[in-house]
């Protein structure tokens, strides 16, 4: 499994991926699935822009338009951005802290499969009577009135994939707390590990409120509960609170890990130590903390009252402070560095002004009185695309180029990469900058069309035109990926030549057990220190070569997640189809029986013996 | 880790629950999970407080009329005692006394089951009075909050029972000690949540 020489049949490879508990392979699973959903969400985005390209358009109907925007937002956030972030976390964090795997390899696999089946379930709604249509925020007054099963697909699908996310979050927390190599103190952890740590903590505390919100919605829709129905004493604002108590931390879950990736990239390609490391760590933690105090800035116009609005406005503005600290530290990292403009670095440099624009509009929205004007207009759409595309997506693209050699031992074409970069950046700004002004001119968000006499034609056309650039950019990226895979040119260890942290010190292709000997971390940027001292191996070891304990592969996570998928259909058609209850029971049985198998059959893993490690091949599986 | 290593109370590690890396991971991971559970229950409590006594025009159910403190008091005593007995079980786990541990867990399970029995009786009683799940926003939020706790009790009981059955023949080792330990952590957590339910739902409902 570890050596490239071994060629395996398709079936064997497929089985390997279905059963793998290896963080490096799970990373690839996340990358492929997340990438797939990114394309799906991207197609939905193009449909939106086609519809809005000219006034009074009837390319799609109003109802279908609602389904498309809902699925675009939901897919991009839950099924594209988060899994792609998990791809990098899985690929990098264990190597970066000198660990042989994550703390719970089995659960890691389970988390992936739950996300996978949740995502599939949600998207099957397209073929089974219609997708959800109440927006990605699914406000209760809309969603309770939504006919058909779209909203049920939304609630159940997110419930399943959200469970997977929670598992992944706990897993990374424990991994980082317990499995750091000797010498890797908290204040020596690379920033990507730090930001993974904080983002995982946000997941841990932010997802349960979403879980509750979704359950309440499911109960209201399926079991005649009355949480959101005001004629029965319910209150629709409860959903808004629960959703945003989750939702605002969620946006930081999306951006913090990318802050980490950018920090690594700035330091690597400026060939300088990250400026203000401890301030960076502090700012990351502070952002994570404040992220929980500001949710009501999404509800300024709900009528919470002036006092509440004032408190949440001030708290929201406060987040700009640690964010500013980070911006200046990145700039100062580049200051005086010997900068190499790789594709990844281009993304990182472009990210700074893009994210600042998004931050500035954020602070504008944070002043509650002004937000009465901006709320639910295209200004908001512009804001969050500047932070999410200008921040998270640029970060993902940067990370893709930067970490590709670590994951695949090949390198994406830099020329094609730079073409993608420029097209994407230009297209992104064409599409979204002008939406600020559409918003100021009064165009509401989530409308399926507008009149020719409203004065919004030209700006919308420009916006749609820009989207074409982004589509072309992503297509070139795909070509780049195919080309790189076809050429399959191995690049070996430390392909950028300037790696600073442990993940670059490891031989390529990375052995399935990661580190033959646990490394000893001698400082921040430990690989850089070793290189400076002329250490050819790039690592100092904390232990002699010894037996390595490894977990077994397992098919059970797949089956467990599949059971939930089956059961969800039963829950969805409950009370409508005769087969619903049996299917629900069947699904839960599949899940619980496989869970039972897991706990009854002790799986203590196996050992790779010292002798096998000593021969050059690095052990066989 | 070897399942066949035989220990004596003297050679048994002092912190058997986290003396291996796997044990340590379970230990930390489970504490974190309980952190997430805390926000889950916090959300349910908040929902309940927002919807308490709220219903359709002219609803006659209020907390004052509905709740009966004596019953809830008995339930509280049962659950608190079961937390204590699970502490005894862990005490014997630490002393490598398998039989005593299983016995105390057995008592814990019986107390927990009694609690659950009372809860089912209570719910049934309310439903018969017309206070069913879809009667009002109040009823939905009450049954969801207290019912989620009840479901946790049920899961805790199932967990204890499976652990006791699975290990009855082979006794304690460093592989299952962490499992017993986190199951009992879970049980304490359930107990703490109940203390909040007792206070916020029942006491404040009747007195407040
Ligand atoms: C300085 C930092 C930021 C501030 C002050 C800020 C402020 C705000 C405010 C006040 C709103 C609500 C506006 C309204 O609906 O009327 C908002 C919406 C939003 N923000 Fe930000 N934001 C910041 C950073 C971010 C980041 C980093 C992200 C994501 C990576 C993000 C994503 C979003 C999203 C998705 C929405 C819209 C949600 C929706 O209604 O669909 N924001 N922001
Ligand atoms: Cu927000």
C-alpha cells in the first residue's frame, strides 16, 4: 500500500478507499467529494447568473429559482467548503504535529461517510419531488409553509452530514491535544494546526444548536409540534436564534483554517518566520471566542430592541480588531522577505485586499442603523462573497496548489495555475464588486427577476459576465489536475524547497504509518531549524526505531452511515407511504447492528514490526 | 495493548482509565463531547423557557397546574442516588475489583430504570389529561427537553448493560477500563442535566 511500485486493480483500490481509516486517504476522499459538490454548487451559481443577466427573464421559474439559490448556498457551505477544509486538515495536521494518525481513525472514516451520505441525500431532493426552497438559512416561517419534501431533505440531510462534522471536530481537537510529538508545545504549533484547533472547538460548540434547530423543524413538519407556529404559542424567531448561534461561528469555521493556510504560505514563500507568531495565535483564539457573541447581527431588523442591537453591534465591530492584527502580521511577514510568487503565494497576496473589502463591508453592516438599509439587499450578498470567496475559496485554491505535492507527490502546473488565478480573481471582482452598488440601489437579494425600469440591468449583466471568467478559471483548474495526474511526475520531499514545518520533512510518498520514528520538535518551524543546521534527514528523532501500532481498515463506518441514509428516507415519507416505517426501522437497524459489531468485536489493531521497518521499503501492509 | 495481561490490585495502574494512549484519547474526546452536549441542552432549555406556558388562545395548561413535585422529587432522588452508586462502581474499578464494580453498576442500572419508569408514567399521565405533544408550543418544548433527557437515560442504561454483558466473562483490562469510565462520566452528565431540569422546569415552574 505504501510503495508506488505496487499496482492494484480498480476493485481493490475502491475497496481500499471504502474501508480506509488512514487520514491521508480520507483527505483524498474529502477532496474528491468536496470538489464534486463545489462543481455542482458552481453550476447552480451559473444558473442564477443566467437568470439574472437580463430583466424579466424567464430562464427558470420563480419556484425553481428559489430551489437553486437554496441549494447553491447549502451545497457550497456544507458540502463543498467544509469538506474541502477537512481535506486539508486531514492531509496536513497529523503530519504537521508529528503524529501517526488522528486520535480516532475509525471515527474519522465515519465522519466522512456521514458527510457523504448526508450530501447525497440532500441532493437527491432534485429528483424526488423538488429541492428545498427556503434559502440556506431556511427561516421557519418560510420553511414551514414550503410544500413537498424539499425542506425535509434539507433538515435530514444536514442532520446526517452535521453529525459527521461534529465527529471530525472532536477528532481533531483530541488529536491536537494528545498526539503532538515530543517538543511540540502549544506555542510551537504551526498556525494551520492552531487554526484547525480553534475551528474544531467552534464546530464542537456551534453544531449542537443547529442540531436542535433542525430537530425542532423536523418535529414541527413531521410530528405536528408547534415550536415555530405562533397560532399554537410558538415563535418563529427561535429558529433564527438557533440558526445564527450556529451560523455565525460557522463563518469563522470556514475562514479560520484558511487563515492558517495563508499563514503557512506567507512564511514559506517570504522565506521568513511568520511575523508576530504569538499575536497570531492570540488573535485566532480571540476571533473564535468573539465569534459566539455576535450572532444577532443577522437579526438587527427582527425587532430585538435597541439595547440588544447596540450590544451586538459593538461586539461585532470588536472582531475587526483581532482580524486587523492578522492582516498586519501577514503584511509584515512579507516585509523584507525574499518573496517567491508561486501560484499559492499569488492567491495569498490577493486574499489580503479581498478579505479587507469583505471586512469593511462587514463593519458597515455591523452598525445596526445602517443595516436597516443594507439588510436583505445585494450589499449583503456582496459582503459574504468577498469574505467567503475572497477568503475561504482563495484559501482553498491556494491550499490546493500548496499542499498538492504533499498529498500526491506531484506538482500542479504553475503556468496553468497562474492563468486560473488571474481569471478567477478578475471574474470574482467583476461579479461581486458591483453587487455592492446593486444593493445600495435597492435590489433585494433572493428575487428571481427584476423589471427593466428599475435601473439594475447593466450592473446585473456585468455581474453575470464576470461569472463566466470564474467558470473558465475552474475549468482550467480541472484541466490542470487531469494533466498533472496523467503526467504523474514525482517531486519528492520538500518540493517547494522552503518548507518550514514537519509535514515537509517527511519522505515522499508518505509511508502509510507517517513517521518511522517519532520526531523531536526543537522549535517553531522545526524543519527549517534542521535544514539550517545541515541535518540531511530533516528530523531529529525522539525514539529509536520500534514496532508501530496501526489500526485495521474497516467497512463498518460506511455501513453505519448508509443505515442513516436509508433510515432518513423512512423518516421523510413517514405517514405517506406504507413502506416508510419499515424502511426507517431497517435503516436504524443497519446502523445499530454495525455499531454493535464494532463494539463487540475488539479491534486492537496490529503492529508493523521493527524488522520490516528497517529494510528500505519501509514495511509492507 | 494486550487483553490477556493479568493484573492484581497492586499492579493495576492508578489511573486505568487513561493509562494508554487510546484510553487518554477516549477520555479527552468524551469530555469534549460532553461540552457539545452541554450546548445541545442549553439550546433546548432556552427553547423551553421561551415557550413555557405558551399555547393557543385560551389554553388551560400551566406549569403550576401540571407538575407534581412529589413525583419529581422521587425521580430526582433515584437519579442522584444512581450517580452515587456509579461512583462506587468506579471506586472498585480503580481498585481492580471487577465483581464489586459490576454489582454497583447493576444497582445503578436498576435505579436508572426506576427513574425512567416514573418518567414514562408522568408523560403518560400528561397525555391522558390532554397535554400531548402537539397540544401547544409549551407541550412540544416540554416533551422535547425532558424527553431528550429521558432518551439520554435510556442510552446510558443500554450502554451500561452492554458493557456489563460484554465483559462479564473476562474482567477488567486496560482496554475496557476507559470504556467503563466514560460510560460513568456520561451518567454523571445526565444527572447534572436532570438537576437543571428539576430546578428550571419543575421548581421554577411550580414556584416561579
Ligand atoms: C470583520 C468581520 C465581519 C463582520 C463585522 C461581519 C458582519 C456581518 C453582518 C453584520 C452581517 C449581517 C448583515 C445582514 O444580514 O443584514 C453579515 C452577514 C454575513 N456574513 Fe459577515 N461579517 C464579517 C466577516 C465574515 C466572514 C469572515 C464570513 C465568512 C467567511 C462572513 C460571512 C457572512 C455571511 C455568509 C453572511 C450572510 C448570511 C445570510 O444572511 O445569508 N462574514 N456579516
Ligand atoms: Cu455573522
